[in-house]
C-alpha cells in the first residue's frame, strides 16, 4: 500500500495553504455527507436547512477555488482527516438511532460538529491571509465564515424549538405505551 507523503510546511504561507486545502477537502466531504443526511432526515424544517446548506457548501467550494486561483496554487493535496472522522462518527451515530425524531437530533449534532470544525479553520485561514496582506482572500473566506456561523445558529434554534422537544417527547410517549 502506497502512502501519500505530506508536503513539508516551512513557513506561514505553507501553513495557510495546508489549512485552505484541508478546508477545501472538508467542504467536499461535507457536500457528500449532506446528501446522505438528506436521505435520513424526517423533519421538514431540517430538510430545508440541509438543502440550503448544500447550496451554500457548493458556493463555499467555489470561493476556495477562487482563493487558490488568486494564489496561483492547486486546491487539492490534503485530506481533511478531521471532517472525515466527524462524518464517520455521525454515520455510526445516526445508524444507531431507531427513532426518526432522535435521528433528526443526531443529524443536527453531526452537522454542527462539522460546522464548528470549519468555523475554527476559516478563522485561522483568515488570520493567515491577513498576515500575508491578502485582504481579498481574507474577505472571501470571511464571507464563508459568516455563512457557517449563520448555519450553526439556525441549527441551534431549530434544535431548541422543534427537533429536541420532538425527540424528547416521542421517547416519553413510546415508553409510557409499553
């Protein structure tokens, strides 16, 4: 089995590229995961958020591609092991959820874990871009960071107002019927 050798990181520019490639691969993985999540979701509102997030993720990928074009670099080369791990855990978790309302709550959890990873990554990439006085790149990345934070807040509100109460009460009703 051939293992891919990761490129050495010699300076902050190399570290910025590594972070951007990690984000790029993470967004691609998330796009695939959201397709799977869309097949599992039962709550209409959550389905709408997942579909909106898929559209945003496609735009975010385009922005990162634009960043690489500005830098005259290639976006590929890194595998985002962090997102891969989060997605693997999410798939295991949702598979164990036998109640659809509880599975919806688990989907919110999974998507938020991915978003939080990305929020940290975009914040870091923005700082690196600013350190290199690449303010045009920082602005592109900031637009994505804002979208990620809005998506996270929307998921939190939906979970608090609808998803979590439905999951909680469904379980109580089912237990009392036994």
